[in-house]
């Protein structure tokens, strides 16, 4: 029993590591893809934005229902890029465990005179050697408007 517990603990932690500024694997790819996503959003390139998402991705924007799959996610983002946003994403922490990674970061968004800032979490899955977003959620730091 003791041997099984030790093996279980080793296996559970064997693939896990926390990265901040120097990433041995997932970090550089995820940081690059986040930058490319922000650039695509700011230039109105919906195809560039969609390039990060997996076929089964889920987008969870604030004050809206979930958007499941590429067609629904494309529909959501198409509405935003029509307003010509300026988007900045700043990954803060990337947690990696085997074939999954979680990116936690901050965003800044400007659409005309409206400015927003907040935080986001994206869960990434490595498939065929490439990282793709499977769950994407973000929310504002501003208080709700009533």
C-alpha cells in the first residue's frame, strides 16, 4: 500500500511544473500564440485569431453564454473585431502538466473611447506537437455597470 501511494504521488507530479519567465516547453509557444492572437485581433484578422483554437474549444466571455466550437467562437470574435479593437495580452504564469497547460494573464482592450482591462485564463492542449486553446475565459477588472 505504501509503495502504491509513493508511486501515485510521483506519477501525479512527474509532468507538472510552474513557469514564469523562462519556459522549457509550453511557455514560449503559448506566449507566441497569445501575441499573435492579440495582433490578429487588433488588425481585424479573424482567421489569425481562430488559429489558436482546438476543434472542440470553448469560449466563456463575460455577460454572454458559452460559445462552443470554431463556428460559434468565430461568430463571437467577428462581432468584436468589427469595432476595430486594440488588444494587448500579457501572459503572467503558465502552468504545464504533460499534454495540458494553463495560461493566466492580463489583458488591455481599447475600442474607440472605451478602455477596459482585466484578466484571462486559457487552457491549452498539446495535440500532434502543437498547442491549441481548449477553454478561454476572461473578465474585466471594472465594476459591473448597473
